[in-house]
């Protein structure tokens, strides 16, 4: 049985987990917004989160007036894989770290090597 939380409760947990991330991980996050959506555009439950933007390592003339990059957490897929609140908090934490790593230019191979994917 999967966990059930409404969007507001889920977002509160995401904010709490963001606050728990180490300062050295979040200090460099500029022009980035965190968003919660119910599901990915294709409606699947396969994707837990997604970084949408240009990684810091890929930017050259990135400056003022740019739309912010986005890290999206998908509520329904995350809830579907979790049986209790502690498991959900862990999954949100790992998903945030994973997507923030993409913002900083780490790819999935590097994340696997570091044990974060």
C-alpha cells in the first residue's frame, strides 16, 4: 500500500528536507526554483524528480534575465514507492541531492560512482 498525502503536506516535507541539506550543497544554488508536480508530463510513475535547466558546468554567457532552472519533485511517484513517512522523507532527500547534483554538473554515472543514484 502506498502512502497518501495531499499536495500541501507533501510540499511541507519537501521544504523540511531542503532545510536539512548541508549548507555547502545549497549555498551555490542560484536562479533555481524547487517545484512539486503530481506526475511527469507523460503521466508515468517512473520518474521521481527532474532537473530542468543548464548545469553550472555547461553555462557560458548565463546571466541576468534568464528564467530560473527548476528542480521538480513528482508527488505521486514518490508516494507510490513509499510505505511510511520516514521512507518518504528518505526518498525526497535522495531525490533532492540527485537533482541538485545535476545542477552542479554531475551526471548519473558520477552519481552512481558516489553512491547517490
